[in-house]
C-alpha cells in the first residue's frame, strides 16, 4: 500500500509537469523582455494555435535569419539616401543584440484563424492583445505557425483603421496556404531575400504606415469581388516592395524601395508619412513619425 501511494504521487507529478511545461524550452521567452531603448520598436512573436505543432522557430534561428535578411535588404536600399550608411528596422532586441522573440500558444484552433484569410491578422491582434501584448509604443510582427486559407501574409493598415480600433500588427502565416505555395516557389526560411522575406517586409512596411494615401502613386484596388477590394496602401510601380496587384499574385522580384523617393521613403512632402522619418527605423530622426502620421 505504501509503495502504491508513493508511485501514484510520482505519476501525478509527471502528468502535471508535462501539461504545464510542454512549450517550455531552454532559451524561450513567454513575455516581452524589458526594453533596452525607448520602447518604440517592432516586437516579434512566434504564435501558434492551440492545436499547432511547435517547430521552435524562435529557438532554431529561423525567425532570426528571416529578420536578418529583411533588415539587410532594407539597409541596402536605404544607403546613400537620408543617411549615407542607410537605415535599419528597429526590431525589439536584447542587450546582446539578438531579437527579443516572444512565444505564445493561443487558445484558438488553426482552422478558426485560417478561415479568416486576409483578415486573420485582425484575429491575431486581438488574441495577442488579450494576452497583454498591446504596448501602445510597439508594433507587433507575428510569425504565425499555422495555415491561412488565402494569403501568405497580411497586415493591419493604421491609416485605414477606424477610430478606436488598434492597428499595430502584421503577420506572416507559415506554412500559410495548405497547398504549400507560401513556402515553395522561392519561399521558406532560407538565407536569402526570397518571397517569404519579401512578403514579411511588405507587411511590416504596411504596419509602419506605408504606402500613405497622400503618396503620388498610391493605389486603391477597385471593387472587383476579390479579397482585396478597396484595399489601399500599395503603389503601382512593378518591382517595388510595396507593389501589389488585386489578384494578390505578384511575379516580380522586389528590387526597389520607393526608388524615386516620391511615395513613402525619403520624399519631401512634409505632410505625408515617410518611412525614413519613422519612429521604427534607426538611425531615427528628431521628431520622428508614428504610423498614423498625417492621417486625418
Ligand atoms: Zn500589401
């Protein structure tokens, strides 16, 4: 009898420990670590649904590699413009310079999120906010480890958000479409600026306010019965990172970041949002702009 009781206690201990620690892994953070700067930054999260498989993208350098590629491209395209050495995206980093990535397992199933298609980012924003990830100084970039019925990535558009609605989140869905088309065809986590990196940067620039409606080449899609009807925030210049077509299928490699400097980067329209003057890039100008700059 004595032995039996001891044994039960041990079994119970292991069961409980298992339930609460299955996502707990060495090096993983479930909170947004204390900021080392002024707190205005792009906070990165690895978010999975309740039924999702933890692929450890926050731990195995997949996310870090993706962000490195994004930032390298952004820096190369901003060289010799507002700053000689270019600018970098202001990701939330730890003291050692590594990205502060938060892991979060949601209470929602993958299907609930996937079926929302391009709107899934709105569901994700509310979900992370309910877990306390709603710092007004931050924008959030989510690598969602699950599927999406329609798109590989999407973002909230701060300049289109109605009063009282928070638009601070961009998301990459990985693997995204169930056909695998988000990670095949020159996509996936690879050490290059491929389609996945391009999609991620495109959405991050959206949540930072690009392309502002006041930009001269700003494009709003027509009502054609597609998922993109009446969506703005793009420009009609093929090859630009913010180029998009209504069908959401682009074949062009991203070559430009507003190369004419007339739309959203380093332009001279003071009343229009400029990513070079964003609070979320470094070096940061004096009196930097928030993503809703000049939106009436
Ligand atoms: Zn877009």
